[in-house]
């Protein structure tokens, strides 16, 4: 496997210094340092002039050396399952914006819903001495996460995983499940199928939601079946009367809507379908999908609040925040 390496400077090349930038810009070296760290103590006009001079001279700040000297890192690790779900993108955008506001640069890595890849990413983050790590919907188990949290500040986004020094923030799964079941009951269903599709990875990533929906369904007196494929759910749906479907997330729910239509069943009219995440996909008129909102901006900001406070005080006990859900009602249910 080819490994990219930094190209060393030629022996005759002399690298520009902050002092060179200061002389060329006609300011002090201290002001250059403040401008290069995007300090609010420097006016936008002066900052722009200093940055332009630095660019012209080919000067760049050595962040690794700066971090080593400061004894801290300006890099924040962000580990995602994949980039297929718009919900993940919404959460990540908020995390990145909050990181920028805190003077951190988010290093985003995908784990591909694979434990080995997530472990490799966490080891690399640890080796880089990142300031902290936001784990978005990881498949790693609680004990493994707790172990890493002993070595680097960690916040889990998307499921409850607070343990030891690890923090977590997630939607209130029980409250969300009650919203789903209550809506299905309006369609007078007696049975429900919940889809936790295999493309969503190991059970650790989907089990909390499935269990919450099962509890709510049984509490309401509904028959409950959990499946791991859209094909199996549709097979049951076309042969079962008074049945409703809940789906783990919007991308799989869209697949479910299309499969039902192909079978001759109209979502909403014949079989109610409710999903989770309320992404842009759910809002497209063609799909018009009833979906639970997890408030991704609030999730992302709450995750960063937890992580930044953990970075400031590593010995805080593990904390867990449950975000209240809302239900966006559309024609699918």
C-alpha cells in the first residue's frame, strides 16, 4: 500500500518565519501570532493583510509543533459510521461548526459500520493525541468505549453509552417509540413490523431503538415482529391485515415505500409507514414520509458541549443526555 509522505524542503530552501511575516507586514511578531491563530483581538482588515503576506512568503504555521509546545491539541477526532444517511451529515455539520468556534479542527473519519475499522481509527486518534473524539452512532461496545475514554475525552452521539468517563447524547428512544406507536394506532393497526436493516451494521447500533419500539408496541397491545430486511417486512405486510411498519431510519424507509408500491400496496392508505430522522429525504413530496425528528442540530451542539467540558475537566463522571423527539406527520402514516 502506498503511503503519502511529506516532501522535504531542499537544502537551499529557507523557510519563512513569523518574524519575516512581521517585517513584511510592518507589524509586531506578537500581532502576527495572534492573526495566525484567528484571535478576535486582531481586526479583520489587519488579519487579512497579515494572512496575505504570510501566503505570499509561503509561511505556514506548524500545528504539530504548536500543539507540542502548548501541551494540547487543536484537532478533534470525529468518527462516523458512513456518509449515506443525511442525518449523519446534519449532526456532523453542527459538530464541525462548534469545533471551529472553539478553535479546533475536526478530523472526520468513517468506520464503515465495522468494529475493526472503528478500533483502528480510535488508535490513530489516540496516537495523534487529539483533543477529544466524537463517536457518531458507533458499533463499538460500551466497555470498549469506556476503555478509550480513560485515554482521551469521548462523547458518543446517537445512543446511550455513558460509562466511566465517557459521555453520550441521543434521542429519548422510549419517547420516540411512543410517538411512533401512538400514530400507528390512529390507523387502527393490530400488528406492527419494525425494520432494523442489515446495512445498518452490528446489533449494537440498532438494538436500543428496536427494544424501545417493542416495549411501546407491547404496552399498547400490538403484535410485534422485528426483521432485518425490507424484503421480509414487505412479505409480511402483504399477507397481514391491519399492520403498520416502523423503520430505523429514512434511507431504509424510502426503500420500504418503493417496495410496498411495487407490491401494489400504497403507503399511508393501505399500510402506514413511520421512520426516524426526519431528513430532507422524508420531506420530498414524492415520499412524504412521516418521521421522528432527533433534532440533529441540538444533538451535535449538546455533544460538543459535553466534549468541550470533558476536555476542560477530564475527571468529570460520565454523563448522558436524552433529547426529546418530535414527530413530523406526513401522508405515509
